[in-house]
C-alpha cells in the first residue's frame, strides 16, 4: 500500500478553501432577485376568520336546560370579547332565574314551593330571552333565547273517586246515579273498566273519567231466598293510565226489597173495580127482592081490606029492617073470615125474601163503606198492599155470606137508576133500623 504524500495533502486543502467561497456566492446570487418587486397600495379585506372574531357572540350558549326540582343551576356564559365592557340581562324569565349582569352567570334553585304555589309548573317549556349589550356601543348587542324545563321524579298516583260514599242503600225501583271522578296525578287515568258481582240490566256503562253511572234496580232484583229481604251489589271501577298502572274504587250498594207500586196500584184498582161491579149486581138483586116483597104486601093488603069491608058491610046489613038484608048481613062476615086462608094461599108473607133484601142492603152499605175507608192517600200510599188485601178479604166475606142469594145480572136498569132506587127516601124508611 502506498502511503499518501503529506505535502500533496496540504495543497489539496488549500485549493478547496479557495474555491468554496466562490461556489457559495454563486448559489446565493441565484436565490436573490436583484429586480425590486412592485407594492400594491390597496388594502386587502380581512379573512373570514378575522371578521368572525370581530363580531360579538356567545361562545357557550346552551339552548335547552332541564332541571330537577330542588336542584341548583349555576352556568356561566362566555363571550368572545372583554367581559368588563358588556352587561347581561334576561327577559320573560321564570320565577327564581337570575343572571349576573357583569359576568353572565345563570343561577337558579328549583325550590318545590314554587311548584306547590302554582308559580311554576312541571314539564312546561319556559322560553327565556337572553341578551348581552356593549357599554360603549349601543348597536353592539346579542339577543337570543333558550328553553328551560322543570321535571319531578316523584310519582303522584292518579285515583278513581266516585261522587258518593263507598256504601249506599237504595230500594227496588229507585234510581242510583253518581259521577265517577278522577284525581289526576303524574299520569292521568285514560280508561275505566266497571265490574259487578251480580248480573245487571239497563245500566249506563262507565268508560272514562267524569262519566255518569245510572241504574235502577228492578222490583224482582231481591229474591225471596235472600236474607233480610236485601241484596248486596259490589261495583268495582278500575282505572288505568298509559303505563297500565291500575287504581280501583269500590262502591257497595245495598238493595232492599220494595213494593212494586205500579203493579200494586193496578191490583188495587182491579179490586176496587170488582167491588163496584159486585155492588151494582147486589143493587139490582135488592131491587128485584124489594119489588117482590112489595107486590106480595100489596096483595095481602088488598085481601085485608076486602075482608074488613065484607065484615063491616055484613054488620051494617044485619041491622037492617028487611029480613033478606039481615040474612045477607049474617053471611058477609063469614065471607070475610074465609078470605084469610085465601090470602095466605094466594099471597103468603115473604119473610125470607125480605130478610134477604135486608142482608143485601147491609152488604151493599158495608162494601161501599169499605171502598171509601180504604181509599189511597197521596201519590204513593205506603199502605196500598194492606188496603188491597182488606178489599179482597171483605169482598170474599160478603160473597160467602150471600152465597144463597141468587145474584141477578141484567142491563135493564142503568147505574143511575139503580142508585136512585136504592137511595130513595121511601126505601130508606122501609129498611131503616127500628127500636
């Protein structure tokens, strides 16, 4: 290997040092433009970013706040400029919401008293107008708004509340009517289902709050086998909200046995009409019996007068001077005596008929008195059943009493004619009680 020459090496370094400045100047000259550039005197508009920074704006505005009751809100709003030269304000703010005019800090404590007093409401959107204004430039301002909503996690259950007490007593034929009301809680009742422990007819169904329940128990609702002549009906009103949460209200209805007054009234009128018809039949029978007794009495009276006249004539003729006349006078009293058996044979006394006539008249008077005594009082007489039974019993007794009397049924005389004959003064004197 050939060793390098030290002298040659030194010369090489010297040559390099002389050439290097020349090369560097040549590169620098290439990078530098010796011709001066022209300068534009028109100012360029600022960029978009610079314009946005110059406008007043709120950097951290939250458009929607949701607060729980009894919670506290502390939220500081920021702007893109010096806050010491601006002030903040609120318009249409809810009760208790405040803002610091110097630094834009929103503060609010959602106390429950605000909601209990009605000043604030749950689940209601309150739109609050917010503004920031420059102290130096009136035109430099920002007006915006945000929404704040308050909610409550406490669940208030909705209740079904009928407008009557839980236990009520009615009678058959009465009308039960009440309104099914609701207490609206956090989630109102939307549907109501009604259930009953006994079959019912003719009632008004309840499907929602404020509906009316109307029902009238029929007169055959209470059965003979029910204890105490009463029946217990239990009505259950089941209310549900949209989450199918239920609330049940129960009404206990005690239905007592009652008189079917319309039917009882028809029965009473039928009994009274039957008695009136029977009275007319008895009056016509009395007329026939009374006329028969009267005819017999007239016949017997004729025989008695004839017999008396014959005896008196015989007595007078027996005192005459003529012998023939005296003989005739002696015979005539015997003729008068002979008329007595003829009278009994031709017109016997009708004592039985007269007694029947008296019995019929007494029965008519009794029935007429009973109809007047058992007259209904008021629109709904509570004793209508007893009075009807009394009329039926009285009619039955009279019919049994007069079972041997042939009842005459005819239309020869009108009702007015029968009443005139029966109430005539002559007939009254004839059948009045004597001492």
